[in-house]
C-alpha cells in the first residue's frame, strides 16, 4: 500500500524544516568561528581609549584577556551545537510521531470507507 500524497507532503515539509535548522546551526557556528578569528586578529574588542591604554600594557597582560575571549567563543559554539542537535532530534521524533499518526488516521479512514455500505 503506497503512502498518501498528504503524508508524503508532510514528510517533505518536516524534512525541509530539519534541513533548515541544520543549516542555521551550521551558519551560526561558522559565524561564531569567523567572529573569533576576527577578534583574535584585532586583539579583542576595544574602544579608542582602551586601545591607547592597551598599547601601554605588556603583551603578558593582554594574553589572559584574549584567552578568556577564546574560551567564551568556544563555549558559545559548543552550546549552539548542542542546542541544534537537541532541536534536530526533537524534530525527528515529532516528525515520526506525526507520520505514524497520519498513517493511522488514513488507514482508519480507508477502512471505514471500504466497510461502509453505499447510500
């Protein structure tokens, strides 16, 4: 017995949603990495006054700030990846439940149609 067009369309829509969430997570991770790269290249976000005073500081004093920024970016990236993974898993579960429910309803409707005497 083939699947109904409605079931296949719903599956396609849910697959597209999952793909879009995965792409969003990938782009977000990529942007965080790019931001980290730019931040490292600049030596960290600083205002003009902070840049002037930062130049006076030794390289040893700036290193811990850069390391803290890198740790913060890594933590943010890990959290984004985790949230994307959990969201994808929940969407797959929901899609599976919807698919099963839709198939059950369709089968029941076909069963009723075949066993109902014509009027």
